[in-house]
C-alpha cells in the first residue's frame, strides 16, 4: 500500500452486528442435495471470470486487514516522522526500545496487539455490511519462530548487524530450520483464526505476502525493509520466499476457505521486470508442486500496475492465474473511474478501460486487490464502476489510528503507539472492535449491501449452491436458533417458535415461488409478516402484500426470511410470538430448514397440546418421535416398501418424546405405525 494522507468523512454510531450462529441443515432428499453441497466451494478461473464449484460467477468484494500483521507507519500515526525518514514497523519498535522498553516488553505488547487488533466481531461486522472476503497482509517475520524473529528485532535495536542477520537466515535455510515448526509460527495462528472467523460468516480469505523477505521495493514502509530491494539483490531472500510459499501451500492446499494466494505484494521500483517474472514463475511452480490449485494473484512492477513481460503467456502452469491491479488516485497520478478510460501502454493496469482490455486480450480474470485512501465519493464511484464491468475489489483498509475521520471503514483513537510506553495499555483497549469509531461515509460508500452490489451475479453463494427458494409444492419446516420449530398455531393465535418437534402445524407448503420470493401456507392459510406492526400470523386466506417473503440462503446452509417491509423474521427466544420487525440478521433471524418427504403423515393435535412429529429423517440409527397425546402405552410397527413388517415393539408408560433404535434396518423407505388406546397414526421415513 502506498502512503497517503487521508481525507475526511463523518462519524456515526455503529449499526447492529449480524450474529453468526451456524446451524446444520438436514439433507434435502427430494432436491437431491447431498451434505457436501453445504461445504465451502473452491474458486477457480475460467476465461476472464472467477467461478465457484458450480461454475457460478463470484465477485470478490472485500476489505484489507492492513496494520494487523504488519504496521505501516502512517497506520500507526498519521504524519509520524519516523526515524531517519523511515516509518516502518521496525522503527516503531525502535522507538519503543529507545524509550527504555526491553525486548520482552516490546514482544509482549506486540502479542497483545495481534490478539486484539482483529477478532471475530470485526469479521462479523464486515460480513454484516455485505463484504464476502478479506485480504490478509502478512509479514514474513511472523513465519519465523520467536527466537528467529528476535534476531531480526536485534537489528532494529542495534545489537546485531544486518549482515549477521542475513548470515543467520542463510544458516537456518541451509539447515532446513525455516518455516519448519508450524505450531510455533505466529503467522499460521493468525491465518487459522481468520479462516475460522470468515468461514462462520461465509467469507473468503486472500493470503497476501505483503512484506517479503529482503524487501520487494524501495518503499521501505510497505515491506518493513531493513535494506531496500534486497529481495532482488540476494538470492537467499528469493530462496526463502519460495520455501515460505511451499510451507503455506502444504498447509492450505485443500482449504477452500482460502480464495487466492497473493504471491508478492507491490514490487516497486525494481529496475526491470524479468527478475519479477522469474521469481513469480518459481513461486507458481513451487505451489503447484505441492498439489495446490488455488487461484494465484500476479502483481506487476510499480505497485502492482506495470505488467510488461508478465503477461499470462509468459508463464508456465498458467491456469488459475488472476491479475491484481492496485488503484489509487492522488496528486501526480490522478485517475478517474470511467469504465472506458485508458492510459499508457496496454499492460499498465490502473484505469478501468485498461483492465477490461487486458482481461479480454488474454482471457484472464482481473481483481483490484487494493483501492481506497480517497474521498468517499471517489471510492464509491470506483467500487460501483468496477463491479459494473465484473471486476471485484478490496478496500484499503479496514481501520487505522487517527485523531479524526479517515478513509478507512473505522478509526482507532489515540494514544498512538509511538507516543511512548505510558499509553500502550490504552492502545490495546482502543484497537478492540467495540472501541473503534466508524467512518460512516466510507461504510455507506462501500458496503455491498447498501449499494446494490451483488457478490454472486449468477445467484450462487459461498458454498457454490444457489440461493433460490425451494420449489413450489414442496413442504418445509423451519427451526430457530433455540432449537425449536416455527408453528402456524393452526391460524388461531400468533405464530411461535417453541415446538420441540414438527407436526401438522409446523410444516409449510411453498405455495408460490419466483427467484428468491416465496409465499408459505399452513393448512391452507398464508403466513403473514403483518408488515412488522405486530406478531406474525398464519391465518390469511389470500395474499395482500405481507404474505410474500424473500428466501435468503446463508453461507452455512441456513436461511433468513425478509418481509416486504424490508425487515427480517425473528424466532425470538420461543417465549414470545414471532415477528418480522428486525432491521438486521442476528442469531434469532437465522433458521435451519429441511424438506418434508412426500407422503409423510403428520399427526395433528389440539390447541395447546404438544406437537407431534419425528426426527431425524433420513434416519441413520436412532429415531425420535413425539406422541400426539403427550405420552401413553403404544406399539410401534415398521413396514418396508413392500408392506412387510420388519420391526415391532410394545412400549408401556412412555412419555411425550421417545427414541427407538432402527440401526438394524437396511437402507430404503419405511412406514412407521403407532397404535394405542387413543392413538392411530403413521409417517414415512427413509433409512440411510
């Protein structure tokens, strides 16, 4: 990221966060959707597009997590002069050393900083704004062990020479001691946490080698450089970079939560492009040799813009390459966002016209891995213009320190790290999500869900499935975050989400569907949002407006329902009626769902009685069923598809809910018959 002065925006309160409760959806038997349909979808390149496993287009619209694993000086304190003209992470540490802090104290602070700067609530917030990915800028020194990293820190402290550090690196490399202890490498911990938090929100992660061994350019702040351009001047650094990506690929080659590897961030002021090409080719070959087919990002010279001698035809193993442009506009290199604008040669990738022409010429995807640091108006225009021509982007950056509004999505209030040890405890508090201050004009300018930006133009999602509603004529059940089933309550009272099992009142016929819009019926009456003005009901004989819902598939296979009033259906906690008045999706606006197999006989019940039902279906081992009468002596008989009795057992003094072991049955369809003094009901099951 090139260093910029920020322009102002206007602060406002944080909006509510989306919860991330993950519920496992049952198999959709009639639709033929196996459990694997809910696994995350690997991304791949086909021609000029990035596609998921079902070949649906994916536009990656995300946010960079700058300043977390690697601090650029202006993120730590705007206009900070640094030391000897350097505003690097190293000089930030040097400032703390000069203030009297010990090595251990500085490292303890940095551990706390990494623990607090990005946490799951930060990712939840970004997901709630509609972003579907984050780019994680990484420093190579976090792939070193603490003992190895201490030698590098000693260069900043002045107790070790740079040449001694290079000698130590060479010895570790030759002794196979680099990147060989995954459990002791901080980078892997940060990556693994980020992957877990993002997966819970249906978001991809781009791994970015932001600070490469030896420094990839003359801009020392980007790479926390000890010596500019030494990546190109010393072979050991190039060898280390290859081995680093071998270690990453070996660990994550089968991890679909990773969208792409950004092999080398922003080479800059490299005297010529052939050395960049040669290193990128080595990295491509090394990753593929691990059996890793992830998308690989290619960045050109000049901060990711000059792609001469880096065209796709110049690389072996070219499939699944994506070209990464970084678009900033400032004094000296002003840039508009017109989709037809071009400049310079055809391999200069900044203006959108050039991006489109390069993409068409070489049939390769383009992604803008960094853009931002401008007015809210310019950034909004850039985001919407890029998406209008099918080019995804990633905003730089999520949050940074400042005394007032800036071009990040949120800011961290002073004290600043470089102001001295006395304020560091407060720094560790201020960087936490709950204590950051949003820049609402930036959020409003960029948030996909506030700007009509569609991350999956073909109707797909993070799992490679479509978000379409179930087909007309199918019957579904809905289960809330409390584990209970939504009930139409026979249309006689407000809907609830308090039933322990589903029966006749807890299943809903999809009476009409168009794209993501549905109407739901129970016993001939329509579910109504009541326009959010009161409890929901299921007693409407016809459609008058409030009976239409948008069926919104979530990344984990659950669903949320949005009424025509723009608000979401809430299950509540089961102690009060259901409503359609929530402005955001939290855990109570998320429902597990499943299809009721055709021919299933659902027991009815009197008002106020316990629900009748059974689960799971299909059955793997044990079947749990609910007695309509609330519990009594009865006989359970199982008939196979030919009508032959395959299981029968009498039960005395049973309760409302009972369990039977059917693991001995073969796979297939069966009829379960329950009979007793006041009981005669049947239902169909399938056995796995």
